[in-house]
């Protein structure tokens, strides 16, 4: 199976890097500080959504700005503790791409995203973060903004995601979607292609763009 595109758009956490250990530590502490229970978290969608939207689902409106600043602080400060690492295939896959043909599109704030990416040596030329949008995934706004910044028709973009919310955003943007089973089971992911991680794929740069194929 092969897909052709002019630009590749990557979610970060769960797609390029794993920050599950850090996320678990920080959000557990944050929940304790704000008196939230596991049952509270169980009733909201968490993965792949901006912290401000999660906080808004869990807390009174007047507390949300402070709570969002607090979780960002906790997560940024935790980055040096070793809770972030590259997922299989990430470095080789990105190294094969021209800098102006790909972007990172994350639900994290720019400060947090840059801290995590810097920790693993990824320096995207184009980064779309929570600060840049008004509606987060599953809304298509983040991916449409990335396509616009790269100067590419959304229909010629491929989205790489590990979360249902991100895949929904990619589909709504009219883009081809590739799901990675790094945080969810395959049956939970609605995409044009489902693979285990980026090590299952190869990228070939051509005059017409980038060809993505599944390794044999």
C-alpha cells in the first residue's frame, strides 16, 4: 500500500514521542491538587485534546485558567525527569523528509511541546500548538492551519495520529489519515491505514512530493 502527499502532519505525544510516564505523574498530581477523582476523569475524553478543554470539562470556569497554567508548569518541569522518549522509527522517518514538507500539530501548549521535542532532538520548522488555535482536536482547525502554513492543499496532506480525536480532526480536514497503535488498539482507530508505529513505514521524496509505503 502506498500514499502520495505534498506534506506530512504529525501529532506529537503518542506519535513521535511517548510521554506517558510524565503525563501520568503530572496529571495525577494535578488531579489531587484540584480534588478530582478517577471517576471524574472517566467521564471525559482525555487523549489528544488540549489541556484547557479537559480542564473546562472537569472544573468550574473561574478555576480553569489557573488550573491550565498549573498543569503546563508541572509537565514542563517534569520533562528533564526522563518521562519523554522517541517512539520507534521516528528519527529515521523524519530525517528522510525535507524540513518544509512536514509539521508537528499538537494539542500541547507551545512551551510544553517545544520542551518535549527539544528533549529528544526534534526541531520542526513548523509547529502548530494549542496556543495557535481556538478549537482543538477533534475539530479540523489545527490541521487546516498547518496545511495553510506549509502552503499545501489539505487534500494533499497525510495526518499521522495515535488518538481518535486527532484522527477525527484529520478526516474533518479532508486529509488522508494514518493511525499508530502506540496508545490505542487498532479497532479503536478509524483511519485509511493502521500500523504499529513509524518504523512500519518508509518515506521516499520525489519531484511530486512524498511517497509513503508500508515496509515489507
